[in-house]
C-alpha cells in the first residue's frame, strides 16, 4: 500500500499543522489533478478558516519537498498530483480538462529507440497528449 501525503510529510520532516493535515488529506483523496483553486474549494468545505494563501504556501512546500508534482498542462492553471514512484503519462481533454493517466509499453520502447537512434541513453521523459473526446 502506498504512503499517504501525510505519511510522506512525516517521513521527510515536513511539519504538519492542523491546516496542512487537512490539505494533505484532501490531496491524498483526490483522484484528479486539482489546481490550487479547486483544492482550496475542497479544503474550505472541511475547514472554512483555511485561506487560499495557506493552500498556495502548503502546495509549494509539498512540491519543494518532493511530495507533490506540479504539471503545467497547455492552456491552463498549474495542476498537482501526488508524486509516486511509478511512471505514467497524461492524456488531456482540451475541452473538458479531464486528465487520464496511462502507461503504454509500446510508447516507452519507442522513446528509448528514438533516443538510441540519436546516440542517447534515455534517463527521463514526460509525455502529454492533448485531444478531444470522440463522439461514440
């Protein structure tokens, strides 16, 4: 079972105030990639005393501590997700903003092949695909 954001904070020595705990819990329970405004909206339902500035500062702290990953997908606000050990890529719906995480072994092999073709050993990559959902 993977660690929660709260557990990662403790293992990395990040001090958890009550407000940070709420933000960590909400982020851990998020199945999407919320931006700070969306996260603030969710957090304020639990504790209305948490300010948007606190959410911004906490997200920045979590990002700098290697707990959250920041994504700046094309045409939108920065979005965040829990930093996990497993690699995945993103498919972003440009109309709805929906983000789908996926792993495709063929794409992984092709990226390595391209790097080798140009004389490189692939050490990291980030893939973002943008699309519009087809009508069924």
